[in-house]
C-alpha cells in the first residue's frame, strides 16, 4: 500500500491535510494516520489567472539544479464552468556521503560476549533526480448548491544514481582479545570495492470524477476514481572486487561516535589496487504495477441538541486494487564473466571520499557500465547461478466499508462518536 511521495512535486500541491489519528469517515487501512493531497479549483478565485516561475541553484555537494512551473485557471460561461491546468519540472544533482554499519553480538577470545561491528559500508553517491508533473481539472457549477468535476494528475520521478562503495567485512576476520562495545581489533579482515548504477522510475496517475450537492442543508458528495502507480528499476547493476589483502584492522568509537577512528585509513591497504580481484556481477530489475478503482459517497445532516450544533455523517466506499510485481536478482561469479583487465582499468582519476575517509579512486562509469550491460542478459537467463533470486507475485485487495459518525460542539468541547466497518478480501499468488 505504500506510495512514494517523492514522485509528486510540491509545485502541483495546493494543500496537505495531515490526520494523525483516524476518524470513522476515513479509510482504516493506514497505520498511524493519513495524508490527503489537494489541488486548486478554478472557483477558488473566479476569472482568469496565470502564473509561472523558473529558477536555478548550485549545490557544492552535487551541481546545478533547475526548476520551472506554470499554472493557469479560468472560469467562463457566467462562471458556471471552470478549468485548471498546472505543470512542473525539476532536475537536481546531489552528492551524498553515507556510512552504514551492521552490529552484532560477538564471542570474545576470553569466553564472553561483546557488541561489535559485523561490517561497515562507506558509500559515495552521485545522483540526478528529475520530476515531471501535470494536473488539470474541469468543473461545472450550475448554481451555489451543486458542483461537478473531473480531475486528473500525472507525476513521473526518475532517480539516476551512481554509487562507489568500500566495504569492510569485520566478521570475516578474527576478533582479538581486549574488545569492548566501543573498540575492537580483527585480524584477517576482508575488504571489498564495489560500483553500482541504479535507475529508478516512479509514475503515479489519477483520474477522479464526482460531485457535491447541498440539498437544503443536507450535503451529499460522491466520486469514482482510478489510480495507477508503477515503480520500475530498469537498471540496477553492481560490480564487486575483493582484495586479497587480509590486514589487521581496528576501530575505536571513543573519540567520535559518528566518525570512529579506523586503522585501515591510516595503513591504506584498501588503496593497493593491484590486490583486488573480480568477485561478482550482480543485477536487479523489477517492476511493481498498482491499479486501483474506487467509489465513495458521504451524506452530512445538520442537527441541533439544546442549541449545540451536531453533524451526523454517513457513507461508504468500495476499493478494488491489484498489484503485480516482477523481480529478478541474478548474481554471476563465474570466472568467464570477469571484466577484461584489472581493477585499475575501470577506475577514473576522481577521488572517492566519505566525510574524512579516503576510499580511493572512483570507478569510471563508461567502461564499468559497458561491462555490466554486456553480461546482464546472459546472467538473467542463467538459472543455475548460485544466490540468484526471483520474486514475482500478484495480489488483489477488495475493501467494502461503511460508517456513521456523530460530531458535536459543546462549548469548548468537541465530541466525536462513530463506527466504521470494513470488510477486506485479500488474495495473493506467487
């Protein structure tokens, strides 16, 4: 059920309605609350409006950013009809430093236990993100008591990412005496150097038709909607080298919990390119397609109790959602799939750094991607490759819901009483 909100640019949003707790009138399948995204209406300000913006910026940790947006709305035919259209485009470049550490309970040579590092991943990212969005609506308001509308939106997000990574595998070595929860020394540690290129594309499209009517104080609203959201990883390729050096490495978090002292960055065994040999090619491609059809109605009836206003609200909703996921993760460690040449042939002259840690030289994206792409199709068709994963499934979810809610204001006190009943049918096949 997750929706990647990175896909939707803020330029196309009019308001965000955040509910930290759920009311009976809201869907009950969220965990802690809801976020409702609304767009502008032409009747918010009758007439013709046009606005546009363009901008740019530079970020030392990335590069140049550009963004542009435009909005137009108009009411016509004696302000009975309204139309809105909004578009947005942005492109950002970022370079991020990231350290991820895995911890575990380790057995010490003295016969005890200590909380220690299992592996440390030093990641150097270069990313480019692009967002494109278009929203529009056609509305008809024949009188003050009625409004009908058709609204649609399209958002596309692409993240093109390069990652250089240095891995220290502490658990492949031998823990030495004297380890504490803050510092430890390992002999025969493992060092890996990895390149990854990943492209992620998300698309969200919506189409909604509905209406609102005021029947002498009794308010009625209704809608039918279609939503499609796709997440696609057309390319996620990794090339891994492993060093034959098995150095003695230590870490110490005493001086800095965020940036510990690691002896490898003083002794520099990871910088000896001649010691690295091919370990594996790894690939991942997947697409998850989500389609949902829904319909809902709500009736609001004003009441009075001793001069205190009450609102009785009732309604129902039906949702039919289907998800299809196709994912493959082949890994190829065959000697015949090794790159031609050595690691040095695939490195650039650009340094790879992570905070104050020197990770060596970055991979050259051109020849590295060419090697990975040349073998990707062969790896995907080779089903006997160890550690390959295929994860495909189809899921269908149907939810029928009904509710009734009474809300009243008694001075400074707001009281809500209500009940919501949902029937969920979920089927999944793999």
